[in-house]
C-alpha cells in the first residue's frame, strides 16, 4: 500500500530492503532499476540505506553485490554528506581487501568497481584510502592494485600528483609478489597507469597541475621494466611490458639500453622457459620501437636467424604453446619487415622465408 507521495509504507529504507531481498532469487536488473527510480526522488536517502545494508554482516553476498550495483547508479555527487561518502569508501575498501575466506571474489569485484566509480566525483578521498593500503615493501591486496589502476585510468588529469609515489611504491612491493593472481593485478594496474601517462603526455595542458615530462615518468618506470624482465619474465605476465615500453622507447638513450636486451632474450631460447613468452617480449619491443628510430640492423639479423630456427628446426624440444609461439613469430617477422621498409632496405631473405613457413603451419 502506497502513501500520499507514492512511496510504500515504511519509506525508502523499507523499499530498498525489499528490493535487495530479490537478489537471493536471481538477476539484479530489476533491483537496479528499482534503486534508480527511488534515487531520482531521494538520492541521499537511497545511498544512506544502501551503505547501511553493506555494513551489516548478516546480509547475503548477493544482496551486497546488488547494493553496490545500485550505488553505481545513484548520483552521489548531488549533495551527499561527507560522512556518508566516508562510510561508503571505508566499507567498500574493507570488503574489497577481505581475505578469500571472508568475502567472495564477486563481492570484492563489486566493491572495487564502486570505489573506482566513486573516484569520478570524490577522487581525493578514494585515492587517499587506496594509498593507505599501498605501503612500501608490504604486499598489497589484489583488488587494491586493480582499483588503483581503474581509478587512475578514469581520472587521468587528477591522478598525476599521485603517479610518482604510486609507481615508486609499486617497485618495492613487486619484489615480494610471487602468486599469479596478484602478479596479474599488478600488471593490470601498471597497464592502466601507463595508459594514463600516455594520455596526459599528449594533452598535459588540460591538467591543472604543473607539467610533468615524459623523462620524469620514464625514470619511475625504468626500474620496473628492469625487474619485470629479469625476475618475472618471460612468463605469462607479459602484457604490461607493451605499455611500459611505449613510454620508455621514445627516449633514444633508453632505446639503446632496451635494444641491448635483445641478445639476452634470444639466448633464453632452448632453456627451460616457454618459448612463446620470449617471443612475446621481443614482439612488444619491436611494436613499441619508433618508426623513426627502429632497432639496429644487427639485431634484425639476430632475431631473424633465431626465430627461423624456432620455426624450421625439428630438433627443438616440444613447447606447450608451440602453435601460439608460431603465431607470435609471424607477428615479429611482420614488425621486422616494417622496420626494413623504413630503412629503405631489401627485406632479409631469411626473415621473409621463415615468415612464409610460419604462415603455412
């Protein structure tokens, strides 16, 4: 039964509680739609009730996930009390960082997404909360890293003052990360931050802060690149290298250093390392190399010779990711071909021949 203004008896708290109980029965689409409708009239009351529900231990995971989904539809920038926003940040941060036995990954992801969305209107408070849990030499929670990356990617110009200290701290924590999930989260966050840096460098004048040069950013990233290459890679955690290299390689002095890593990578073939991951790193270096300053010809010949052997030799040990490696080798040869064209030289016969063999596999 409705009251005079169309609200069910018991008001907004009762309405929201009834909606969330439906979460235990299935999909959240109708729940979120109901929350959106209520929030159009009383956004503060809806947000307050949702935060109260999130703070209750007896509420099911499904209801809390639905509450987070609903909160992301509420216009939180419209006259919210600082205390309410602080409570939301605190509860989302706690649930995002909870141990696996205390919170499901679904709840952690929902809390993380909500914090990242909240950073759009309350970047400072959200970032301060995240920075509290990213401390030097202390292993961060998986979702702390993921949320940092998402928040910075969504707020490029406001994140600039935090990037230096964040990247420096990440250098210290990566040395203690040995589990695949946290490594994956670290690499995802690093990709997001590199994307934010690239956007900022292209349009820094839109920021209200003094300009930070590419040289300063690359100084923070070079030690991270070095550690990734020496301790983590080649391994499945290779995707972060591409965005890092996109920032490092425009500097000619750093390009010379990184080009010097190519012989070390080539020497890893035949050792107890999956060949696909080595080839992936080589491809990322070539992809990020400037067309105005491609890798030296001596390295082109070395890569062509080594990868030709990878494709044509029957003596090499069988790799688990053999087909994936052959696909990646074809991409490397295409990158080499582009570099040869830039130099105005004839394509290396070995390079082109091996590419033909690779494509026929």
